[in-house]
C-alpha cells in the first residue's frame, strides 16, 4: 500500500482541507499560555524551523529527501501539538533522526545529539536517552504512519512527460532547479498536508516556467509561444488547475512573508515560549 500514494496513510490519514486544519489548530492552541496573535505570523516560525532542520542536516550530511521527510513529520506533529508544550529543538532533532531511519540513511543517535547540542546548546543535552524517549512520543503522535511520498519523483516524471509530449517543450536546467527549490520551500507551508505530491510538482513547474521574470524583448515572442504550449499541456493533463493556482498563491504568499522574516526575533520568541525548557 505504501507504494501507492492514493492508498497510503499520507492520503487517507494525513491529508486535510484548510478548514479541517484550522479547526484542529484552534483546538490545539485553545488552552496555551500565548494566544496565536501573540506569536505573530506562524509562517515566520515555520521558516525558522525549516532553517534549523537544514542546519542540522548540513552538519550531519543528510540528503535532501530525508530532510523533507523530517519537515513533514514536524508539520504533522505540530498540527495536534502546540509548540508551547514542547522543546522544538529536541522535536526537530528527533524528526531528523527518525526520518533518516525511514529514508534508509540512518544516523547514530549520539551523532545527532552531538550535532544538535553543538547548534543549540541551551536546549539540547548530551544525554541521548532524551532523544530516544522523544522518538517514541513522536511516533505515537504521528500514529505510526511514517512513510512519506514526495513531489521530487513526480517532478522528474512530469518533466519527462512534458518533454515527450506533443507540445515538445522541456524544462531548461535553470527551470528544473527553480522547480526543485520551490518544492523544497513548499515544506514550510501546509501544502504537504493539503495536496497530493503531483499537484505540488505541477505547481513547481508552473512557477518555474509561467511565473519566471520576463525575458528580454528579443525573446518575448518565442517565450509567449512556449508558455502557450506549456499551458496547453497543463490543460490536457486533466489536472485540477484550481488546485495548482491555489498552491502557487500559497508559495507566492510565503515568499512575501519571507521578506519580513527575522531569525533573531523567532529565536527569541521560541526561547520565550518554551520558558527556558531544556531537552
């Protein structure tokens, strides 16, 4: 079943509507010390947590798909658990540790603890049993559904299909890199909890081709024809174009919010929220 997204727990158990997510989160935060308004835009914290995962991944030389899986675990975990009830640094380290296991690139628990302690000394102890205990807690909160389907494979398949289609338009290396980056950034948003991987991959293609900066005047007509062909291919795919547009709007909104992101402010906010809690 895990090999089929439509039969997977990702689709049947961990996929929501926007209204469902909002209702669950309102219930989760209903009895916490800080109100959502006091915490500011939640996307700032999501960006901050994303940078923490990437930093730990670099220290451990973890491949991108494992880091993406850890971001999905983190997003799922904080759907039903408030940040204010946890040590997010320990949760992030545990997500990375568990994701590496699931993506078959395991890291020794002492290595994860050592690197996390190096990065966040005020919130992580040298005791590996803390992370081991947190792993059981994390698995329980994820309902033991740990296999994650990512848009990366869909992106490659769709890119190949676009090249082989009747429109005869393929993605350039720059466009492919842009699409890959859009997918990486999509894990900061709720998109992995809302849409199937292929819709996110199509959104990445859409943004890399359709929404890229205007070309120079000499290339304008050729670019316009190419865009028309790509949109014809989109229309012929039988994809929910409204879903693709919604995903694109979500990503554009994220990039707008990113302009006002402050790592220092988020770091101070997390320290205040956890109240000096230690791993």
